[in-house]
């Protein structure tokens, strides 16, 4: 059991794996917080949600659920009652009836954004030079080598599925807007964050700040953790939602 009573679950985005959270996992674990990184297969949206739910079943206590980029959609599709807060890191947040592709292409792309084309297996790989040009332009040379080497392609079946009611409508959420993002432009991020009524933190970071600006990512995660134990107590959890609905239906 986490010494804080809160576990943090981290979901990576497209073209990444759990190693992208390395600079986040160590500091949180050093504070006595239980941390788990979800190994999303990126083979279909349903597969990714199932793997997230499997990971959530294995952790204890209240959960702050963190998603990067594509995983913003995945973390909003769980219905696990342990989840009490959502944190979006340059995330994608489709609303009910929308797909990941709908919000990814919401605005004009950045001039350095790569052309993304599926192969004959309907898998999309990120071109090697796109890691430096758009995915993590603030990363070191060694970090770029690692990011490119471990990339997982994403299937079209992940990004074309319409969302059911997203969890951010029923839980408090935080959103780190990456002002220097060349994959998901900041205007699109801000549109989604404002629509979610998220607590917004906007910083001059690239698309992959957990690698290039981990202190900023840690700050927003800490803010979400602190809010769970703040004056309002347990916020947004299943019991609060149920109580609220019951109150609304009283004669």
C-alpha cells in the first residue's frame, strides 16, 4: 500500500512505451507513492482500455490516472471506481461520439509535424527524423536515440473508435498544455482542456515533457494528489457521483 494512500498510474502515448515515464516513476516512488506504468499494446482502442483496467485492478487505494497524448482518450474510457483524478499531459480528450483522430486533427497542424501513413498492416510508425523535429525537439541526443528505438506503432483501430461518455465528465481533471508541442498544437490542447473544465497548467514544453521537463510533469501530478486530500476531501469519486445523483432525484 502506498504510504500516501494514493497510487499513480501512468499511461504512455503513441510511439512510446513505459520507459518514457522513467523520470517520473523514480521521484514518485521515492516519496512512498505506488506507481505503475501501463504497457499499452496500441493494437486497438479496446485492447488498450482492457490493459489499463488490468493494471488498475492490480494497484491499491485511490488512483491518480495520468495519460500522455493518445492515452488521454484511453484513461477516459475506464470505469474503474478507484480512479479519483485524471491528469492529461499534452493529452487528447475526445468527447462522447468523437474519435482520437477527430481531436488530433482538430486544428491546423504544426509546420514540422510529420506526415503519418499506415502501412499494409494498418500500423502507423513515426518517421525516425520526426522524433527530433516534432516528438521531443528539446530532448538530448541520447534521449532521442532511446525514444526512436523503443517506439511502438499505433494501429488505426486505436484512433477511429467513437468514445462513450468520457470519465473526465465525472472526475476532476488537470491538463498540462504543452506550448511548444508540434504533434498536438497548443490551441487544440487548450480547446480540449477548456471543454473538459480541467485545471490548466500551460508551460513552454514540447510534446514529451515527462522526458524533457519532468519537474513540470511532477508538479501537476503532485497538485492532483494534493487535491484529493484537500479541504474538499474525496473529490469526484464514485460515491460522490452517486450521492449527487441521488440528491438531484429527491422529490
